[in-house]
C-alpha cells in the first residue's frame, strides 16, 4: 500500500473529483492542485486542496518534494472542442504548455508514475471500429491535437527518463456519482447527456441534434458512453499497474458498446417520463459517424473493465441534474 499521497491536477473538476474519491476508496491519500477556474472546491471532499496552476513549476516542485510524491494523475486542461477552434493559442498554452511544465517539474523532483487524461478524439474519424490503441493519430480539432501532443511528450519522456505513464484515452464520460453527491456542471458543457437533461428540466437552451443522415442504424452518430465512476476506477488501476513496473503506454477506456444520439435521448425520455423535444440540424464538421472502444488492453494490462452502461449513466445523471434544477429555482 502506498503511504505517500497522489498529486491530482484538476482534481476539483468533473472527472477529477470522481477520481479523487476512487483513490480515497482504494486507500490512497490525495493532494489536489487546481486553479478552480472550472473546478468546485466542495467536490474534492476532504482531500488537501492547493489552489494553483500546473504551469507554476516552483509550486509543483515544492508540492512533490514536501509531500514525497512519486505519482501524479493529470487532468488539468481546457476541454471544449468548439472553443479550442476559436481560441487555439489559449488551448496550446494551457493544455500543452502547462503539461510540459508539469512533467518537467515532476520528473526533476522525483515523480516516477503519471496517469494522463487523454481522449479518443486523438484518432479523429477512425478508419474502423471498434477503435484500437493502434489507430493512427489524426486529430480534427485543436483540443484533440493538444491531447495528441501531450501523449507524444509522455512517450518520449518514458523512453528517455524514469518517468513512466499511462495515457487513458477516454471515450464519452457521463453520469454522476451513484450516491448523488457529485456530478457534472451543466452550465458550460457541450456533452450530450447534460445538454439533454438541461433541455428537459429547464427548457433552455433548446436541444439540437447535429446530423441525422449518418450511415448508422438510425442516422445519428454512435458514441461509447462510459460512467464516470467506472472511468475513475481506471485511473486507480493504471497507477497500480505502474506501481508493478508497467512502462509507458496508451489505453482505451470505454464500454465497447456504442449508443446513437437518438438512443441516448430515448433513454433519458424514459427516466424523465416525458418526450424530449429537439431540432434536427446539419452535421458538425469533424464529427465521426461512429466510434466505440476496443477494450482488450484495459482488461489485459490493467485488469479493468466497465461495470455500468447507459441505464446507470442516465439514472445517476437524472438524479444529479434534477437536484441542480431544484436548487436553481427562485
């Protein structure tokens, strides 16, 4: 059992806060480093929270040395695809520049294991599904390119230094903690599940479905939706694997099952007990028709697989967002 804490950057965010809880459940102490620009102080529970930026190398060095940290889980990044196309410099500065600073400071201060929050978007429109880790990198947005660049940074770091890493390529994280205590902030998200929930519960903004003429079973895009608690467990499994001598690699984290946009909307309509109104509009540039994960490497290397599917995602999200809607009432 590890006796020194794990440094979790961006640990006050959506996936980060769920991972902090998973680490605690696994018996690990945690130090969270977060600017709180998009994070929630309350979401880190009883973990130590340091408000600061991963680009502050002196701060990272002090944290690592003061707490004898040898492991980092790195979430801190901007994540809006549309925003990344409008403000590319901001995304390269924060996501890539911040990661370079973090890795440099952590490596020099003695960190030997790092788990990176990557994305299946690094492969762009995949040539075949399910998507394997061997699919060629072909980002179609600035956001995806920043993730691919950090994966390359970590690959070379692993080849040339003692710092080894696992880049977890997330598919579509969704849902909320099963106890209803923490979940996603729907005020600025571009993810489908919270957008549908917000439209159903508040009526604003109106829901749009981008593209209904894809070569899929109902004409809408297919995505692999993974429950955020399952995703959080994958980070613990990746740290355990690195503890056992694992070397730098990338690992898909999904369920291996794809759901269409219409199927997600129908599942939410069922739990809501009402129809979901939406407008059909044209395709968005860069949206692949279908993508879901090949999970062999996660199972074989990390001993991890998803335990929940779309029903649990929708039920937990509905509980969380219903509470948000109630709390926002005047």
